[in-house]
């Protein structure tokens, strides 16, 4: 482990070599493998597993019962809701060794992954996207997209503050986040935040 300013519960296991940033909290029954790199101010809830080839950025919150398997990268400020699921093999079989077939999954800055959702490997979740509870995401998600259902479908757009934006799914539009006053512009399926 990298420093002493980390809270690690007595029941947690942090393997030698794991890097955990300042101010992070590792709660009950967590297991962090030795190759994991975890940023500053991260919270790993009860019964979280973090694999060897995992990168977790600063200020992420990984809630109870989440396994962050090899080849998953969480950028800064990602929220992983309770019992949500990552995968790293697309077509697993117990009798077929596929560790050389792991697919990379990238969750970009500020995205939220709701409780009990499933993220199928090999995709990217865009910045500040919001995946609803129980959704199954099997393809990449645009920045700021609001995704729900099985399989997940986009039903709207979300602000960086986590408020649904009054914008059409396609075409052009402009709106203001009611909580922050920030302006969001939709152009050809891409959201831009105006400062």
C-alpha cells in the first residue's frame, strides 16, 4: 500500500503492491489485489473486490458488493451503485480458459452506474453518463446519456449535477441545468457544456 493516510477496516485484505491514494477508505470485507491502482479520496464499500489490472481514479465511490474485475478503468468521480456488475470476458465458459480474451471497459469521468446494473465488457461509458438501476449496457454510451432498461436504451440526457436535461434525443437543442445554471447544447447527438 502506498501511504498511511488511508482507512482500511480490520476485515479488509489489501495485497502487497496495491497502490491506494490519500484519504481513501476501504471498508469491511474488501479485497484489493496487489496490482490495483486506486486514486485519492476513493470509497470502497463493504464486500468490494478490486482486481490486479484495475485503475480507479480519484474520488470514485464503489458501493457495497461490487467486483471491479481486471481490465476495468474508472476515471475520476465515477459512482458504482450497490451490487452493480462488471464483466471482462464476453463469452465465458468454465471449461474454456479465456484470460487472454479479457476486453477493456472504460468508465469516463463523472459517470454514474446505478444499483444492480450490468456493464458488458469491451465498451466505454461516456463522461457524466447515467445508467439507471438494473439496466444492462451492452454497447458504448455517449457522454451525458441517460440509459435505462434491458438492453439499455437512451431515454434522455443528464447534467453533470445529475439532473435530467430538457433536450431531444437527436437533432439540436439548448437547455439550462435547473440546479447549477450551466448551459448544455445538443448538436448532432453530442452534448457540449458551455461555461
